[in-house]
C-alpha cells in the first residue's frame, strides 16, 4: 500500500506507439499495441505520478491528525481549518493499494507458488516496521501506567496480541484501534492481502472478479444483517470496496487501455470536483462514493493517460515528492509519535488537557515538519535497509 515498490512491482506509465481504438459512444479511447508479455517485462520502475499521489495522501493524513490533536489535546476546535479534500488520504491509499496489488502481481497470476510468493513479499514489506512501531506504542503504554489503558488486564493483553496479528479487537476503552492507532488501515490491508493471495492462482481477470464478488457479498451481508459482531462488522465495512476500485483501474492499464489526454484530464478534474463538493452530500452518501470513487478517478486519470510522456529528468519538486511517496509507509506509521513528541517532551507522559500553544500555527507547522522528518529518517535508516536485508536473506535460501 505505502512506500517504494520493489523491482518488478510497479511499471512506468510511459507507453509508446499508441494507436487509437474506436469505442461505441462517440469518443476515442487508446490501446497500446505492445504484447502482454512485453508489458509485464517493463514493470521495473515506480509510476512517478502514483509516488507523488502517495506523498500527498500521507501529508493529508498528517494534516487531519494535527487537527485531531488540537481538538482533543488542546480543546481548540476547527484548527487548522478544515479542508475537505484532505480528509481523503486513507481512501486514496486504499485505492492505490488495490491498483498496485494487481499491477505488481502480473507474473504471479496462475503461477505455481504464486500465493506463497505474494504473501512473502507483503509480509516482508509490511510487518517489520509495523511490529516495531507497535512495540514502541506498547512500551509507552506500559511506562505511562494509566489504569484506563491496562484494566481489565485480560482485555489489554488480548488487544495487544490482536494488534500484532492484524486482527480488529476493541481496546479497554472500547475503541476498535490497535496499539499503533493508524494500524486500523493495515487490518483492512491484511484482509485484502489474504484474499488476494488465494485469488492469485486464477487469471488476472478471474482474480479481480472473484475478489470483487466476495467483497460485494461481504458488504451486502453487513448491510443486511448488521450490526454484526466484530471482527465481522469491521471486515464487512463498505471501505473494502475501495480496493476493488483500484484493482479495476489496474486491470484497465494491464489490458492496455488508455484515455486520450483531454479525457484523462477531465477524469482527474471530475474526481477533484467530487472531493471539493463532498461536504454537501457526504453525510447522506457512502464514504466509498464520496471519497473512494473520486480517488479512483484521479488514479485512473493519472495512470491511463495516453499522452503521458514520462518524466526522464524530473525537477527538484517532483523528485522530492517522489521520494516522500517512497517513504510514505514509514511516514504514515511514525507520524503519530512525531506529532505527540513536542507535547510529551514539554509536559511529560501526562500531557493531556494541557494549555494550548501560544502560537498554534507555529506549533502545527513544527508538528508537520517533525512528522515528515521522522518518517524519512526511519525510511532511510530502518525500513529500507531492513527490507533489503530480509529480501536478500529470503532469496539466498
């Protein structure tokens, strides 16, 4: 879902030799004349536009959590100002995750050992850093020794174990969040990976169709027979359909369908328009429609654009956001600690309900910088070398 993809996981969006293909409906779509095998062979580089999109999604999540911090810890409502577009970071990540899993698994479909290979890649990519941040959160809770966190002890220890196993389980205060609070999204990701691993033994189309049907059935069960007990209520949430939206875009790209530039730009603008208008209809509309569908439109417009030439010599800004996109997984997991660090350093472990900062904009800016910097440091110093070492160890077996 986050961060830099390994070799063979994501291809460049550059497509050469495009030829128009007429579709019914009066407009022209485009289909690349390259062979499917050749298309798979170019899957060696990240898609620059998706890396930038990952960076923007990570920054959006940080902004949302800074707002939460000011509201809960400082009792300052609506600061920084609410920007509806920035509420959609998680939904964008889910759509991108669905896209990447299909696109990165081109050589695994219908291949013997494909499910095992897929799960091994995902575990090596996701688990180490998540477990490390969960251990840090557990240590903080044990050091703080707040009774509301630890009592009843049976619930606490079960909840802690469930956090490491990616199982949704309510903590002692009833919240359905793991040790690292942002890890609730990874509980959905691991559900998706488990289902995808079973489906990868099918063809690309067959796998996507099977997952789409299963997730649609799960959502219908949740809506028809809910509220279900957890973890089934959690797993049957309509949010899982956002993975399907991303998968459908990846299938279109792998099937070599392209949009003429004017239409690709229109699709992106349509997605952004829905984002900007969501506050007017989101309360009466599913989150999947209000935030997931426009996220898919933006991803589709960026990846299916037949006129995208690819950037051979990106500028400093593009390289910076591309790097942040590669580090987005680490930024996502580490930023809650970085946001809390200034408060805890100044007021100690009991840093709740403290006096609001005298310069809230400065404080919020420092939080943003600290969150990004911490994520980048962890990405460069921990995540990247550990992931490479684990991959080398696995390949040498």
